[in-house]
């Protein structure tokens, strides 16, 4: 039994890491092509980047319904095979006269494919990994994902330089094909799921999923809290590239160093929590504690900045990475274990959709009302997250007192 568990874990890890690397190479190769051929038309790159978000908002919920009503393993395999086919076909169109249209269409199609793949993959973990190992599984999966996030762009540069854009896209096709083949070898370790009745109406099924989520008050509370925090995280993502301007004349290339420290924190957080994630996955207060850690880290940045010590100034970004990673791992593990398997896909699709919706709202709000060139702006991000965390604790305590 133990060997079977480890085999599934390894297959899921390798499959997700391979797909992630393929996505990084895909984005880099296409972005380079667009910038090279349409240097004077930034609208082309904007269309390429925005198409993915729009597709996700529209189809994430539909993907969740399909994940709950179909065979999850088969759906994950099929979506990876479709991703491989899209990359393969695109590789023959990159030098054509309609290259821009082909790249934008391919990116939109991949976003559509992953609107179905993402909630299905998250739901599939429940079927393939025993409950008492889900936290450990998510920790290692996240650590590997962070490492690929660091090394992927660097490797993409070398890959495109050696084999060109067409070769890189063919390489992408191969990575998605490998993921599909690995997923074919998965063996369910829990009892076969007894599917609930489907209404055969996507919108009715989505509404049922929303009603179910609302009935699970603890998870619904965490989803709302995460959505509100995402508003401030969008501000963080907006401000982070401006750290090169904030520290101009003081530190060189601070942005890249901050990214590296955040990623290193993510890896460290994944490793540290790997042994404890399954023990904490039902503790809402621990989740909120780590979520508040991201805010405290950002509140610290403007206080440390006047010291003009680069190493001290980078520490908050490492703490931010640790805190956010640990929260995400425990929260996802909690959802995967606590939610009725018949609703897992829809619950994850709602979580992803809400996250996508709040990010652009936060980005536009911070760009309009916050000074992106001032390090003090990080205090607004940190303060907002800390206030939300404290409010959520008071609300939870009040609910507990009312329920006796």
C-alpha cells in the first residue's frame, strides 16, 4: 500500500512540474516572438496576456462542473493531450503571416483547456492520495513548483536560443505529452466515487456548487477572506517591480533579488510545513496567523528601508514568501480533505474564479490611488492584510461564542 501511495505522489508531482515548465517555456517563446515581430505594437502583447484571464473568468466554473460530473483522471489526461496538440500545431504557424493571430488563439485555447484542467487536477488529488498525506503532498508539490518558477525562465532563454521558437514549442508539446502519459499510470487509492445526480444543466450545477460552498461556513469564510486579501496581493504584485525605482541609487537590481528571496521563502516554507501540514489543515487560526504574516512582513519593509542595508531589506520578502506559501498549502489541503468529493471541482473552480476577479480590481485600484515609487506604499498592502486577519479572528470568535 505504501509503495502505491508514493508512486501516485511521484506521478502527480512529475506531471504537474513538467506541465509548469512547459507553460513557462510557452509564454517566454511566444512573448519573445511577439516583441520581435511587433515591437511597435504593444497592443498585440496586451491581447496575448489578457486573453488568458478573460477565458479563465468565463470558463473556470464550467470546468469545475465537468470535474465533478466526469472521470477526473481521464479529463486531466485529455486536457494535457489537447495542450500538447495546441503547441504542436502552433509550432508550424510561428513564421506565418498570421503569427500574431495564431499565438493569441493558441494562448486562449490553452487557457480554456486549463480552465478544465486546474479544478480537475486539484480534485484528483483526493482520489489518488490518502487524506493523511495530502498536506505533505501539497508541500512538496509547491516546493518543486517554486524551484521551476525560479529556474524555468533561465532555462527558457537558453532553450529558445539553441532550438528557436519552433523547437521550443515542439518541446512544450512533448512536456504536456509526458504529463499525460504519467497521469495515465495513476491508480485510485480511495473507494470509487458514488457520483451525485447531475442536473444536465451547467448553470444549475454551478448554483448547486455555490450553495454547497455557502453551507460549508468555515471554508466559505476562508474563500471570502482569501478573495479580499487577493485585492492587496494584487497591490503587492504591482509595487514589487517598482522596488528598482524605490531603491534607485541605493541598491542595484533590487527587484530581481526580492523575487529570488520570495521564491526562496516559498521553498523553505514548503519544506518546513511538509511534516506539519496534515496536522494543521483543520486549524483555521493557524491559517489566519500565516496569512497575517504576509501583512506584517510588508509593514516591516518601510521601517527597515531607511537603514539602507540590502540584506535586511530583503528579509521581509522572504518572510512574505514563507507565510503565503504555508497559508496556501494548509488552505488547499483543508479544502481537499473537507469538501464532499462530489463538489470538489466546483469549489476549486469558485476559488480560482474569485481569485482571478479580485486581482485586476486590486491592480487598477493601487495604480490609481497609491504612489508606486514610494516604499511606504508597502505599508498599505501590509496594513490591509493585517486588518483583515484581525477582523477575521474577531468574527470567528463571535461565531464560536454564538454557537456555544
